[in-house]
């Protein structure tokens, strides 16, 4: 498992070095958000605009990164998008959003019943959501990277290594999420422009890093699902 987790970080680093301008997009969006939005209330139009822009940036980085890894940097194939890519994005967003909302709501409900350790219940519910979603990730990657792998086949292939895939994703994401949490906890001194810019930049870098590691972890689980084919091709 350690080798697969290391491969996630290596994959993310390779993409960042190759296409730094694309990786810089979420950093630029976060810097703009900090510049244009105040800590208090903001007009709904601005909040909505940045929500849509952040989502579009996340999806652009996701699709580009998955196809870059799948086609080993061949931009002619990376740019050749088909309708299945759009379907993959819609399916992933709909399923993941519905699942996350369902499990998070269940966590809050259990926390209310227990009356204490609310955060523990919510985190537990989100971990259950991640565990349940493991066999879906290879399918999402397949749809966004022109692979005919079906959902049923992805579930069949991941069944014997379901917990292993969960461990790879969790092991890869835990350090970067912990670091991102620490950075989000930083609060600049009011009026100190340099400190505000530095913290905004740090937040942007952590957002980009979290995106890349998440995308690389999804692709890592996809490679686990495709291990049979890799072994056959090597013979």
C-alpha cells in the first residue's frame, strides 16, 4: 500500500511540473476571492460567482489531470474530448454530492441523538461515504478518459481490493488535508496586507495540492482496478 500512496504523490508532482499554469488556476481563483470578498457578509452574486468559478476550475483540473495521466502527456489525445467525458462529470457530481449529503446528514442526526462528539460522528459518516464510493472512482476515471470500463465491471474488479483502495485514498489524502486544515486556521493581522496576501497564497497552494492529490488518488484506484490488464499486457 505504501508504494501506491507514494505513487499518488509522484503522479501529482509530475503533473504539476509539466503543466504548472493549469495547477496555478485554483491558486489564482483563491487569491482573487481573498481580494474581492470580505470576511463578513458579501453580495450573493459575488459568492455565487466564486462558487461557480471554483467548481469549474476543480473540474477542469480533474479532467485534464486524469487524461494527462491516462494518455501519458499526449496532448493530441488529451484534447480529443467526447460526450462520455461530459456524462462522466455529470454522473460523478450528482452521485458524489447526493452520497455526501446523505452520509453527512446521517452523521449530524447521530450526533444529535448522542448529544456529544458531533465532529466525530460527522467525520465518521464522511469516511463511510468515502468507503462506499471506492468502486465508483475507477468508473468516473474511465468515463473521463475514454476507457470503456463499465460500473458493473469496476465494482467486480474492486470487490477483492475494496479496503485496499480505501486505504490508498485515505493514506494519500490524510496528510494534505491535515496540512490544509492548519493553513485554514491561520488568521492575518487586520491591516497587514503582506500577511493577508501570504495566507491567501498559502490557502491557494493547499487548495491546488488537495485537488491534485485527490485526483491522483482517484487515478491510483483506477490503476488498481486495471491491474489485471496491466499484468496481461506485461506477459
